[in-house]
C-alpha cells in the first residue's frame, strides 16, 4: 500500500512538471509577436486578406483573441469584412483521454460580419469558397465520413451584428444586437438554444425594425445540414406595435421542411403607423392565426398547406412558387369571410385621408372565392357575395402577364329586395320608396376597355319620384355597354297600367332608340318650383351637343293637366339629332288627341318642352287671337275641342307644319307655314272658321299672317280671306254693285 501511494505521488509530480514545462514552453515559444506573424501569414496565404488583432492567448486552458479584424479582399483599403471584440474557446483535456473532443465553453462578443452583393450571384465572400471538384468519370464519390464525437458544453454570443446589402444599393437587411446561447451541443442530438436580435430592413417596399426572440432545440444532424432539425418552442417578434408568435418544427436545415403555427395578437392600425405612414388610425383588426406546411429551397417554395384565420376571414393556400432559374408560380387559394355591418360615416371619420362615402349602412355579407394563380394568370373559379338585399356569384379569368391587363368572366346578380337595398343609403334612397326585385345574367371582358352584355329581369319593381309612383314593373331586357332591348315591359304609373318595348343602340355616343308605349292615363305634373335663394346649375361648357335619335309610337288613354286634358291620344315620331337646342333636329312627328279642353297653354309650355313643340301652333293661335282684336275671334285661351291633329317635318331645327288642325264647337282652325325652333321665329298663316257656338257662323275661313318671334309675334289679317267672307261680299254689293267681283279680280292680280 505504501509503495503504491509513493508511486502515484511520483506520477502526479511528473505529470505536473510535464504540464508546467509544456505550458512554459508554449508561452515562451508562442509569443505575441510570433502569433501575430503566424496569423497574418496564414490569412494572407489562405484567405487573401489582411488580419489584425490586439492580443491572442494560447495556453493549456484554451484559446482567446481580442479585437480581431479581417479585411475585405485584398486589404483594409476595401473595407472591413469581419470583426470580433473577443472570442475564446476552452477545451476539455480530460475528454481527450476518452477519445472525445469536448469544449467546455465557446464565447464571443461583438461579432460583426458584412455581406455585400457585388453582382448577380457574386458576393464579397465568394473568393473564400473553393468550388467542389466533381469526382472523376467512373470513380465513385467518396463515402461520407462519420461526424467526429464533439460536445460543446456552453456557447454564448453577445452583442453581435450581421448585415447584407444588394448590388443595386436599394435593399439592406441588418441583424443587430444578436444574443445567442446554447448548451450540451453535440453533432447529432437535440440541444437547447435561445437567442434574440433586431432585424432592420430598408427597401423600396418596406422600412422598419423587427425585434425577435427564439427558444427551442436544435440538432446538427451529424454536421450534415440536410439531416439537421429544429424544434421551435416559441419564437416571438414585433412590428411596430403588432406582436406575433411562431411555434413548430423544421427538418433539413439546408432546404427546410417546416410545419409552423403563426399567431398575431389583435391589433389596431395605429400600431403600424411607425412602419406604414399612410394607414388610417385606430381601426381595430382581429387576431390572426396561421398553420403552415411547406418546403423551402434555394430555388422555390412548395406550400403543401397554408391555413389562415383572421377574425371572420378564413383562407387556405397550396401550390409552388419558384424564382430560379426564372420566376414562376402555381398557387391555389380559397377564401371565406363574413363582413359585419358597417356604417361608412364612422369608417370615414377614422380614415380621413381616404375619400370614403358617408351615410352608407352596409349590411352583413358573406363572401367566398376559389381561385388559382399561375404565371401571370388568375382564374377565379367561383366567387359569391350574399347579403339580405343582394347576391352575386360568378367566375373570372384575369391575365396580367402582358403589357395590358386582360380579363373575362360571367356573373349572376340578384337584388332580392329593393326596399332592403334602399336601407344601405337611407338618406339618398329612402325617399324613393323602392320595392320589388331584379336580377341579371351577364358576361364581361376587359382589354383596355370594359365590355358587358347580358339579360336583366325585373319583378314588381316600385319607386316614387317627382311626385309620381311607379309600381308592378316587370319584364326582361337584353343589354350591352352600348345597347338595350326590352320587348315587353309592364307596370303601373300612378296606378295606371302601361306596356312598353324599347330597342336602343349606340347609347354612349349618339343613342338611337325605337319604342312602343301605351299608357291608360297620363297625368302631367309640373316640376316643383325652386326654393327661394336656390342656385340653378351652371350651364354646361360649350361643346358638341348630346344627340338622340328617337322613333316609335305612343298611345295614351287620357292626358290630364290643369291647362290641358283630353281623351285618347296617339303620337308617332321619327326624329334624329334631338338635342337641347334643337338646331340639328330632322325627321317627322305626328299626333292626334281628343276630345278635350285647354286653357293658357303657355303655362304648360313653360314647364314641358315636348308639349311646347307639339302644341306650338295652338299657343301661337292663343297669342295671335288676342293681338288681332279687329277680327273679333273667340277666346282661344279657354276652349273645348273635338280633336287636335299635328303633322310636322323637321330640317335643321325648322319645323314645317304639314298639318296643324283644331276642331271644336266654336271654330275649326288650321295652320300652315313654319317655325324656327332654335330662334323661335314664326312664319305662319292661321285660318279660322267660326262655328255656331261662337255666335258667328262662317262659310269661308278667316286668315291671318303671324311673323316675328314667339315672345314678340306680329299679326296681320289676310285681307283676301276677309273679302271672301259672304257677309262682307253682301255688304259691299249693297254699297257698290258687283264690288265683290271687282275685289276678287284685284286679289287674283
């Protein structure tokens, strides 16, 4: 026992002396000057860069270096590539006795690396990476060597930095304030890891900082990244005031296959104001949850499954997107959401920078869509919108790969209830008392301009406007962006039945319409007078007038107005170039009406322009009869009639009176000549044959010439017609025999 103890003491003394001698030898041989020379020579020969440091320590406890700096290629004149304030490594010599490589601790502080893209696929570290030589033909690849048995008890990195900038200089990403710690690091097993950093991004698309932290476990896969994996217990980040968390796992650290769960807490747009300046303030957004399953490589990303939930919004994605050798994608998406009731007045107050309409009360709506995106083409296989007043469904194909966007699709729209639709804009639509339903099947396309065509259906539509009530409107119409065709429309106007058909073309430039209209009774109502002090709309700027071509027939069972009423009336039109000024109007118009009565037609004409044109000769008759007092004509301002007839032709606004006749118990009146409608110039001859009801019975018409303008007409009796009156002839013959024959001869001359 004593001998054994003495032997152990001697062995211990010898080992201590050996270690002491070795340490002393290392210290004497590896002086600071020698170490700096060795490191500098190594960096120059193997890295092609300059390397400097303040101090380096190499002894039995380990290795450490302070203020290490590595230049860009080839020297510091080009800048600094890497630096470290301090770095130390403490190995375990006891583990070497068991043929294990164990490092008790690795610590680093102030690491700083700058990566710069010099040109496409070339970086400031490309010279450090030697290309891997391919095996010679016929020679098998070298077998993968087993990973060395390595164990690092503790790893700590503090206050470090990594930055990247692209060649264009418009994108930079910096990871700063990097803190990282790990323990029990081995080549194959999982070991705990946690860290935190701040990512700062500056680009044309986004500028901001994202603080982040991660905690989990990591496996190096025997130093083979493809076999490595990570378990993320919790990763957190924040963007502005928005906070999020990530959990999940990754396999294959080189080309990760990931299953991650993302959760972003409820936030307000105000939380992002520091990042996105243009956002409206104080709009509350829901919590966002996402489950993802994807594989990421250097060339593409394969989205096996992405499910997103944000309040009422549910979205799912799957597909592939690639960026090397060229950008391509093939992604399928589904979205479902429920949009709550929205008062746009409240929304506009929060988003003052946007021109949002106020006063709209949007109803609860459900929206869904299925679509696919593939290399510049979006195919919306189906979309739906459903709410209490309306519904919409359809499909679309959108091509945005060319210089101009192109799109086409089909849709079916349904307004379930116009009264509910009016509740969306109660201030603007409430007064119209809308009712009924409508729908449309349409096809649309876009290639620089929009085209739409389809068929619309109406059922029981009702509305109140201009002191009128439209009800029970039903029928169908075919339409395009530039045309409308409705064969049979039925409804009621102020309780009176009507039917109509319409065919119109060239609606956007110069409408050409044909119609057929029948109404049991028309009550003409004057527009309400303007309120005191109310400003009239300014006249439109001078330019090409809006023209309308109109042809068709209209039949009315009766017409009622305080100044004009009659029984059946019919009208036939064939007019072109109808405009406000009527300067270019051509065509024909004819009508018949009666029996009925009228009084002070000028009052009707001032408020109804169509009535003014149709009854122009009668209005002139009323004015002329007052001016020609010597003719002792009856009061045509208040008269009952049997029938009124008109047959007019138009040329550049000049209305020719082919026929204008009034038949009444008091008199029969006919007018000839013309009226210049734009200038309101008159060139007429009015012939009046008084009847028994007037107190005078004429066998021959009494004529008068009317010239001047509508506002200032001049009237001259037709002397010839006066001379041909039987009573005049008889009186002249009494005074002078054969005087009437003499006068007749004079008028012939």
